[in-house]
C-alpha cells in the first residue's frame, strides 16, 4: 500500500482560494458525525484511522477542483460538504477523495468528483444567465437520470430546490435509498424506472442532468425541460465510442445545443432491471 501525503493539520486556510476556504468552514452534510442522530438499525460506516471524517480531506479535494478551474463557490461548497466516502464500499473509501470514478456494483460507477462539479456548475450557469428574467435565487426542480449510489443527488440537493432522481437498476436504487436515508434530505425524490422516459410527473424541470451516456438525447427529456431550462448530458460523439458533454438550452425561440469536452460515462440503457 502506498502512503499518500495527508493534508496538514490544521489546514492552511490562508493558502486557499476564497471559495475553497469557505467550503472548509461549512459543516459536512452527515448523519452519524459529531453527535448527529443515526436511525436505529443502521450503524454508521466509519472506516477507522483514515481521517475520512475530517473536513480537511474534502477541503483538499475542493482545492484541487478549484485548481482545475471550477469557480462556482456554491458548487465548491456543496462538494466540500457531501462525504463521498459514505457512498462507496469501505474497501474503496480511501480513494473517495481522489478525482476518479469508482465501482458501486452492478457494473456501474460513481462519477468523478470533477465531473459532478463541472456538470453542476454548467447547470447553475444556465439558471444564472436567465436570472435577470425574474427567476428565483435557487434553481427549481432538477431531474437526474442515473441515481447510482446517490452521491450526485446529494450534491444537487444542496444547490437546487428539488431533485428527482431516476435509476433503472433496482439494486442501486435501493443502495441510494440506504446511503441517503441518514442524510435526511427532504428535497431528494428517488424513483425506480427507465429514465430514458424522463419523469413526466415532475415536469417541467429547470434542469436535467444525465449520469449515463446514450447515442442521442431522448426527446422526452427535451419535452420535459422548462422553457429557460438547461439539460447537461454525455452523448456519443460522432463515430467510435467517444462521448462528449452536451449542453442544451430550451428557449422561447427553440433549442440551443453546445458540445463541450470529452467525457466517459457508463451507457444509458432502456428498460429496468
Ligand atoms: N450519479 C451517479 C452516477 C451513477 S452511474 C452517482 O453519483 O453515483 C450512472 C447510472 O445511470 C447507473 O447506475 C445506471 O444504472 C444508470 N442508468 C443508465 N441508464 C439509465 C436509464 N435509462 N434510466 C435510469 N438510470 C439509468
């Protein structure tokens, strides 16, 4: 086992970019930490001796995200608050704050923190652009396709008013439920179903974010996007297996589409299993 440099204690707040420093000062979103109640029957997963409960570990991750060019203070703060190590197997917990995707079972992965943050930033930027049109301070309802272990849903819950998150694999839908239960996030709604159909009952959405990439963006998602809403999704790039991040803005004049950087997501599949 290799030893990794640990952040020094106390963390040097003076060396941080301002948003990262603020993130460090915000309490983590955790049950079972520092006296918060844990529901009966569920022992908190507490890897011993790893320091993962320490805010400094997430602070180091947030610093790296800021160094990579993530600027949105709200996103950096949210990334600093959600304890990613609680969403992965104990055996992988030591890697939870590296910018890497990790297996979560059933052949799926938890997205890289850098990608989660980037997509959240793009989503909020779309909302901010239209704030002048009298929009609420906080983005409204957001639909997430691909709950996985529930990590991104937890991050989004700190940034938007309501999160509807759909998962097609029952095992992961249930795992996300377990992971999120102790966090008690009343604005997260977990749904079991085929997200390729969107979730019409919650529409229209101020934002839609997909954590799995298909050949094209399903028409249902565009139909369920509010006018003034933004969709962020990985989509297969022309030819080969490569994917690119796609941003689609629905305006009163129609749909505007931008293709951004290359990404690597698990495939978007139809049906439930
Ligand atoms: N946001 C997740 C990422 C999970 S990986 C996290 O933070 O961990 C993407 C997930 O998308 C997988 O769990 C996969 O099963 C799911 N998925 C793929 N196609 C889907 C579909 N049509 N509807 C709902 N979920 C889908």
